[in-house]
């Protein structure tokens, strides 16, 4: 939970206009802020619930009057027909009102679920890479799917039944005095005892529902990790152990649900209902013996008392559902309010980029870890090609990811065109920089859509042109559907070299001012390496290019080579200069 002041200052790399502003200070206020724009639907629910309960109370009253009529005069059959028609008409109207209540609840539930999903997805897109690196995907998916769905169920049937049951609770208080004022005693005692029992029940249920949702999140996290790493699992013959680990989490989830069922089984209002019915009937019979009630009054009053059965039975389920919904809301809100370290900076610098890069006293550490980079100072002129080399773990990728603010420096500054990247408008900065990483991510969409991901308005001619430049056109043409071929998730239906060539085409299409290649040609076979090198060389003309690589063929034609060792700059120069003077550079090629 966060305070209003913190919630109002949350920052995000990406923001999109939401349907309405929400209050992030607490789960209750957050849910209320989602409800208030649709208060008229809530009013429809309340009116429908009141009408439904009121007309439900009419039935026992009419039946009681009918009994009295029969006992007074058996020949008044016409009056009995009138009673029957009164029940038919009243219950028809009641059905319409009940429909409006149920429809309003479902309508509100679906609208709220849609809006919360939109808010959560927008929030996730705005989180920095630090968040996404540390947050388990399985837990995020559990919150984005099941927890949001629990909020839906909280409204319908949860809140719908709570409102309906509350109106049924108050009807005996309203109807009982019609028979005799003393008869309101049992409903009042029941209501007070019911509220106290419900208070105790919800207090006991509150932490359990949190535990249930948390156990589900952990189980889902383990499942997602096992599926995502299925190749590793099978490659090491760990299927049996993974099943054991998953079953352990599944048992925790099951045990949490059983504990919840144990609490529900001890639901005290079920006992209170039986006592209320017994003492209510006894009270009515005593008044009947005193000739203060008629037989019809006793029957009608007992029918009214039995209305307490609906709120008693549904509350066992309804309040559990509301509690699960609140637990889900807390988990979803916790995800939304986690502050990202970066912000979109919509009012920031947004001039056309020239491509000059400067690292000024830069130190960077991943959260909770030792510095990956220390005291880096380096100037790169626009249009130059710079190769960044070093042993594994020397900080090459970390350095590159500071340029487009995937991460922010811990100390020092990274400047593009003389402007601190933190002062740039995030969208302008990132649209002008393309990064091609070793681990290429492709979407389960067509090849054309993957190439045009950074420029959705690109024409087919433009897509094919960059594919040819990236040496991808030939293998794409071999597919039956060509550019309309749908590739598997993460591009699993393609070879590593094919994925990387598609990534190159995607980068070329955005026409970036700064191009960063993070070991992006590592999976390209030797037969096509020369062609790919020419494509990269062509793409590098006129733009600043950073190449993280171990391939000598790429390093040699760089204008400048930066050697990193243990997070520090060990040497800077051309290939020939470093080969003659830098022991660290020599060691890279001797290993």
C-alpha cells in the first residue's frame, strides 16, 4: 500500500490515456475510483435489489391473508383468485427487477475488468527493465489474468449477492410490524448477531484469501518457468523433479483452499438462522395464543422470517468471493504502484538526433549487485562505428543499454548530442536508437508484421527492401506464404541466423540515428557472414554504430575500438594500435 502523495507521483517510461483517473492510495479507494464513473449502473443494482426483496416479502403476506380469508369464509373463492393474481403480477415485476439487478452487476463487472486490465497492461509497459528483470513472469501473468478475474467475480456474483442479501435482511424488520410490533424483536436480534458473526468471519477469512492468491501466484510462476525452460528441462532429464516441484506448489495452493473451506464450514450464521426461525415461530404462536395474531398472521410472519435464509446461505459464498476479489485487487494494485526508475519525460528534449554519444564518469550497478561499470568516460563522434570488446561479464551490454535508457546510470551521465539522456523525451530517444540483441525476440505474427514492428505504416515494398539489405529476402521467399508466413512464438520455427537477419531488417526499417548491435551476428553461418557484414557496413554509413562482438571481421573496420575489462575501460584505439599496445586486447584473440 502506498500513500496518496506517493501514488500521485508515480513515474512511467510509457503512459497512455486511461478512461478515467484512478486513486492508487489503497485497494478500496482504487476499486471505488473504478466504480464511480459508472455509479448509475450501481444505482440500477440497488433499485433492482430493493424491488426484488420488497416484492419477495409480499408473497408470505398475501399467503397469510389468503389463509385468513379461507378460515373466515370458505365461499370467498373470488377473493382467493385475486390473491393468486396479486402474487403472479408482483412476482412478474420482481423478476424484471431481479433481471435489472443481475444485468447491472454483470455489466459493471465486465466494464471494471476491462478497465483494470487496460490500466495494468499500460502500467506494465511503463515499467523499467529493472522491474521486468526481477518480477517473475508467471506471477505477473497470474495477477494479470486470475487476480483481475477475481475482481470481476467480486462484483458479479459477489457484490450482487451482498446487496441482494442485505435487502432481504432488512425486509423482515419492515414487514414484521404489520403483524405485531413485538415481532420485530427476533429479526433485530438476528441482524445484530449476524453482523457480529460476519465481522468475525471476514476477519478470519481476510488473511486466508491473501494466502490463496499468493499460493496461486507461486504455483503459476513455477509453471511458467518450467514451460519457458522446457528445452533445458528435457535436455537434463529433469521432468520428474519438475513435476515434484510443481506438485509441492500445487499442494500449497490446495491446502490454502482447504483451510478456507474449513473456515467457511464453521460459518456461524447458519446456526443463527435455525434459532431465528425457531424463536420467531415460538414468539408468533405465543401472540396467537394471546389472540393478538390470526393464523394467517402466524403463517405470513413465518414466511417473512424465512427470508433470512437467502442472505444466510448466499453470504457463505458471496463474502468469500468479495474477500478473494479484494485480495486480487491488492495484488494487482501492488504491481501497478511499483515505481519504475525511469519516466517518459513527455516535455523533454525532442530535436532530431545527430548521434553524438558521451559517457561522462559513468558508474552503473544492477539493483543490489556490485557495479557492472565503473568510471566510464568516452566520447563518440556522430556517424562513427565503435566496436566494444571484452571478456564475458566485462560490462559491454550494460554500457550499450545505458544509451537508450533501458537502464539509468547509478553515477555520472550519458549524453546524446550533448544532452543528458534523462532530459530527452523517452519516445524520441528510443525511436532514434535501434538495438539488435543476441537473444532475438520475434512475435507470433507474420514475418512482415515482425519486420514492420517498429514502423507499422511501412509498405510492402519498404519491408522487402530492408529484408534484401539484411540478406533475409531469399529465405523468406522460400516459405509457401512468403512474408505472410506466421512464425511461432519467439520465432522458434526459424533458425538462429534467420531470426537475427529478421531483426536486422526490423532495425533497418526504423532508420535509426544510432544503431547498436549486441553480438547480433553470432548465429550467422560462415556462408552468409560476408554478405551480412556488407549489409551492416552499408547500414552503418551515416549513423553512429556501436558493435558488441568477438568477430574480428567486424572489429577491424570499426573507426574506434573500446576494450572493457571488469567494468572499466582498459584501452581505446584502432585494431592495429591495440594489437600492438594492449595486453587486454591481445588476450581476447589469444583465448
